[in-house]
């Protein structure tokens, strides 16, 4: 749908045909009823004169509309353009989804992006119909609704966990967005609250079909690190390092959604955890657009027809992806995994040496019994030489990377500036174009990366009958989706 120029006819046709593919691209405001919906809402199509289209839920809320209870517009997948766009607005939307405004306020968001607050507000209003505060507030309302409906937490706890400054602000926002008091939302949902422990939340992550779940799980299973992640019975489990504490997630692809069960040490981490899981599984992609471009190439057409909806597995942690990429340089996936496993084992040994006796009361629950997030840059910097099990130069590359992330000179978060980050990566000793481009694809979410020097990519190209020598030239026709072609070539190999 290109830039959201809000072409009325096109939007209205999508609403009239209840086209699920446009969910998250735009929101339909119905002035006669005062509600806003997702394009695929099953309700009767409203008359043209009563319809307005909005680029974000926050813009619809700003116009005084409340969320439809039937189609749950706040649970639609995110717009694919904010997912792939490398400009400031795209980066801002990814950072807001990750909870940066809740944690650091609008000044923190503006500082991360390198713009003044006024200029950022102006850009977001022009494209999204709402400023950063309103966009963050719309997200807080959605987080609050999830907690109200899926946990037994008290309302004051929910207000705090969802990022509201006060219970009153929470009550007012929920009433305004959902036209119900928080307690009414809970009653309307019935008493079917999951009988799970404190800090456990179950929710559905929407996506635009089709989704090739097996390809995602195969990719993740092959690279799974013991103690951090595992794929078991069609479910991907992993530990998470989050802004306020630790967590664990289980993700099970189902028809029309991915079922997610999150266990969080601090419920304020719900929005960032959801945003990171969505990114990991590439759930905001527009697979129909991607597949249409790739299927136009006769060499890829049979693969696209056989396996529609292939996604690019991304990352929950950019630093983790960087360490994996460095260790994976010019070695097989299995041997990279062995080296990474040794590195993770060193953390546990290191902790056992340091921790004598019982754990200090009040510390976040230790996850030694379950899955834990990957090492932090600080933990890597604290490991002895013997922990690395690799040549000295590669070890120093990993330390240099950890130092650059720890001191803030390298931003591997989804809101990082892609071009600048690639430049800074290439300036680090031991990091070449393959590693930097691999990170652009998986950590920074660039949809248009071709790893043309990768041996497995070349093997995949040969298997599909593509010209090995002129692959780079041939791949021009796959733009702007060469990252998706890369995943398909790996599968073909």
C-alpha cells in the first residue's frame, strides 16, 4: 500500500471486502457510532459518508473514537511499513513499541533518534496523525486491556505495569479508549482467567497470513542454544533479558495467531517483551507483497508456491545476534553452536565461583532452573580468556563489540539507524561485510539484504538453477525483499 496516503476508495474497498491483509495498515473510524475498527471487522460495512480513515489507533483515539469491542483493532498486527522503513518515523515507531517513551519519556526517545522533541512530534503527527505521547498512550491502553482480561491482578498493579503514572490516568484512558471502566472489561471477559502463577500472561499475537511456521521453527531449532532457547513439540521457548528484569516466553504458531505465554519478573516489561517476540518471528511483515515480488522470478516461483509466507527470523536481542554472527563467521552452524554453548556455560561457572552461599533476598528470581536470556555485554566483558574457546583475534572482536554496545557507541536495537550502525560495525576490527549485513538483516530488520558471498546461499542458488556467478545482478529483481530471498536460498541449500 506504499506510503499511507489514505486513498479513500482503496481503503473503503478493503473494508467492504473485510480484507485481513490490511489490518494494521490503517484504521476505520465510523463517525455515526463513534468507534474505530480494523479493516476486516465483521460488522456491517458503514456508509461512505460515515467513514474516516486513520493511519494509527492513536490518531483515531485523538479524534474522540473508541475501540470496537468486536474486532479488537488494538490487537491487529503492526503496520508492515513501520516494521521495514529505515527512516526516523519507522525507527520511532519501533522504539515506542519497545516501551522507550514509558521508560525514558519523549526526551529519551528524541535523544535516541537525534532530533529535537518538537521536530519529532511534527514528523510523527504528519505521518501517524498523532504525536509520540499519544502513540505511547494507545499502546499503554492495549497493554492494560491484555492484563485486565488475562490476569487476576488488581487494577492498581495493572496501572503501574502498563506504564501509567497514576491509577486515575489509567481509569480515564481505559474509559476513553474502550468506553468501559476497567472492572467492566474484566467482567465482560468472564472469569476465564488463566490459572497460572503471578507474572504469567497468555495472549495471541496476530499476523497477516500466510505464515510458514515450520520454516521459522526449523531455522530457530537448528541454531538453538542450550539454556537460552529450545524448540519442543511445535513451540519455541526462550529466556529474555528485558529492560526491568528477566522473562521467559513460549511461542506456538496457530491458525491466524501465535499463542504466547510470558513469564515476567516485572510486568512493566510486557510491551517490550511482546514487541521483541513479534520482531523475532517477523509477525508484522506483509507476506503477500513479499511473495508476489519473489514469485515474479521463474527461478523462485516454484519455491514460493510450495512454501508461501516464509519470514525472516529476527532477534529479541541485537547484542546476542552480533555475538552469534561473529562466532558464525566462516564456520558451520553446528560448530558455531558448540562454541556459543561453551561461552554460555562459562557464565554459570563464573557465577558459581562468585556466588558463595545463598542468593541475596529480594534479587530477581534466578532462572538457573529454566531458560535465561543471552549474556549481556557487561557479562561478556567480565569473562576470562579461557571462556571463549576461539582464536585470540575473534575473542577480541567479541570484546570490542561488547564494549561498543555497553558504552553506547553501537546501537543494535530495532530503533538504531541502519546505515550508521553498519558503518560503525565495519569500523570494528574483525567485522567484515558479511557480519555487518547479517546483523542488518536479523538485528536491525533490513528487509533487503543479500548475503551473496555466503557459501550456503551460493549452494541454494545452484539448487534452484540460478546463475551462481551473477547472483548479485540477478537479485536486483528481488528488491526490496532480498532478505526474504536469502532465507529461501538457505532453505534450498
